[in-house]
């Protein structure tokens, strides 16, 4: 609906690759260029994992999608995009909360374990670690989807990348076997065997400059 209103009625080639992987209901790593629509794949994954259950039995759906970002600025950007799609446009009952890091704990965080609606938590890796320590299994048993934005940071050699890799390993050990992991990256090493697409939208192609001696 939103794409129609904004004159974007077609899925880009890079997005089609991601949609095909979503249809398999498996975890995957998507590697496409910056600006090629990776956030749309994350939006569809959230809709697929949090809203695809049978609602005829009126059971409480308190599933959580954990969206891990490397920086607070990116968390604010993701929150804006997801709110526009999931609450303003689709009018779903999904709650979206951004937790940017630090040692503060607000009311939204305390209410996580008492939520009766699907939840999207947009967190830095430090805040994710804090939530695990604070709520433990009571929080983890509700997590149905983990999205790691800028997943190429795992391959970096700095200490922050090591902490992220450790965090993802801990999550995989603690979460249920059917919890889905989706990594999003603009570039990543070949050893990771990602789902790749080199497609760039027309607005990126126009104006590209090549030069040689």
C-alpha cells in the first residue's frame, strides 16, 4: 500500500532475492549494496514472523523480534522506518521500542515481559546484553526473530566486533531452535556464504563516474 502511494510498485532485484529466502522460513545472511532495500526485507521478516499466526483462537501473541544495530543513530532511523510501515500504514498492534544503550531502564523495558502484543525491540548490542542479564529466560523465550544489521561488523578485528560475535553465539545457544536469524550487510567476506545481489537501483546508477589513466 505504501509503495503504491509513493509510486514504488515493484520490488527491486535485490529485494526479490531476499523475499525468496524469506519464503524458505530459514535463517540467512543477505548481502546487497547500500540503498538496495535491505530494510524492506527486515520489515517483511517481522510481518512474517510476528503476524502470521492463526488469530482465530484469540490467544495472546507476545512474540518479540530483536533488531540489533551497531549505533544509536541507526536505531533511530530504523525505528522511524518500522513505525511508518508497521503501525501507521498497516495499523497493526505491534509495539516498537528503541533501546539505545547505557545503563538506564525505562518503563517500556520493564513492561517487555508483561506485553500482550507482538514487540519489536531495536537495540544496540550493549543494550541487548543488558536485557539478557536483566530478564534472562523470561525475555529470551519470547524472541522469535533476530535481525543483525550491518552484520559485516562480525568479521572486523576490533573489540566491539568480537563482543557482537560473542553475543550472537550466546543468543544461538539460549534461544529456541526455531528462532530465526537474519543478517543484513552491504559487504561481507566470501567465507560467510551469504545470499548476494549486486543490483543497484537506477537512482544510484545515474551519475556514476568511471575514470582511468
